[in-house]
């Protein structure tokens, strides 16, 4: 007799884009702790809200220079999230 297969899925919490963005700021302050999980949450929130890209405040970043912003954009782009920065 076969036992039923337990299919477990990791549920991405139902956060808004603003809440997911705040969790990424907190992760950046904590030396990128769990950043990939927060990016996945942000990606899901963007899809739910029908937005194309996440907007970050450069003043709140750990490295607020061109190099830091480009590195962040590249890292997020590799994970399927387009990033822009507010003025």
C-alpha cells in the first residue's frame, strides 16, 4: 500500500510591495541577512500588485554611490526583479 505524498511548498508571505521593500532595507542593514528570501517576497508582491519594478530610496542604502546602486540592480535583476531609485 502506498503512502500519500506530502507535498510541501514554501509559502511566500502575502506582504505588500512597501512591506517587502522595508524588509529588504532591514536585511541590507543586517549585512544582507536572508536577502534572497526577501527578494522572492518582493517579486511575488510586485506580481500581485501588477507592478513592473521596485523603487528604492538611495539615501537608505548601505552604499549610496553609483557602484553600490549598480551592484544592487544587477543582483536583483539576476533574481527577476527590476530596480529603480527615487530622486
